[in-house]
């Protein structure tokens, strides 16, 4: 009798944590070690919610003025852990970032295909993955209409590094499962500084990431969750004090 594998439910963020460092994933998901609460925590989520509300109004056939966009910022922005002064400073930052995004992209909003689209992938073998795609746009490139999946980031994050993250590739698989169509490009857009970059969805990419997800689930089930050490990752990891030896700290942190 073949024993059935236990069901496993993952999401895009969980998978990215696994791909970044399986051992940190283990400490967080299995043992409950979480990132310390910072006063500014929630800023990225607040800005995402603001941009989502703008996109949805356009999908509903509405047009917005700059004043109406600023009203959306004021109504939506919320930082649960910030004091009053910090919240006001970050609200001003959000207003500036959202206004810049709106002015640069409002003429292109007519090309939005979907915003904040919920995705659920059934990978078979009891493996399910769910998540949400920030934005999908139709865009003319070299005279041809192409589908671009856009993922928004905030804070000082390198867009090239984000483009290399497995999470972005999962979006391509999710879009294909949802629509039956293949996306042409994946794009990262940093809302804080308007920096953006994109890569082409190459042939076989969705098959590759699907296999990566199955391998991840297999390793999680088997508790095969090894460290993925590097100076870049470990020096900024909020759990480096817990998992690195003295010699590793000298190598990766100091």
C-alpha cells in the first residue's frame, strides 16, 4: 500500500522565504521565530493598498484627478505601529511616491488587464499554492501587444535582485493557470523611486518553476531545510544571531 503524502498549502511569500534560505524558513514556519516589529512596518502594504484602489477604480471605468488620488492616499494609509510624527512623515512620503507613480502611468491605466488578481495553483500530489498578482498590463512593444506582469516593491530594494527572485516567476505560472495564456514579460517597479526593470518570459520558464515548487514541497515534507549562507543574505538576516556559529558570524556578518 502506497502511503499518501500529507497535503501542503503554500503561498508566494512562503515560497520566496524558502528559496531565499530554507533554514530561515524552518525557524520561522516551524518554530515561530518572526521578524521583530518595527515602527515603520506596514508601510509597503499601505502603499500597495493605495495603488490597488487606484487601479480598481480605473477597471470600474472611473477616471481620477490628482486631488482624488491624494484623497485615496489619506483615506487608505495606515501604520499600526508608528507614532503620530512618524506616521505623518511616512504619509508625506507615500503621497509623493503615489503621485509620482500616478503622473507617470495614468495614460497607461487603460491597458490594465487585471489588478490584485488572486491565484490558486493545484500542483498535484496534495500541493497547493496561492497568492496575488499586483498588476497585469497590455503593452505595445516593437509594434506588438504584449502581456506584462508587474510586481510592486517599496523601500530601498534593488530591482535587478527582485527580478531574479523565484516569486516573480511563480506569477507567470499563476497567470498561465488563471487565463490559459502566457505572459510575455515580468516587471519589477519600485514605487519609492520609480525605478523599474523587466525580463522576458522565456520558453520553459513556467515548467521550470513548477518543478521548483514540487521540489520545495518535497524538501519541506522531508524536513530537508539547509542553510543557504552568503555575506549578502546573512548580514541582514533577522535570525543570523540564532543560526550562525561564531566562525560563521565572522565570515558572513562582521
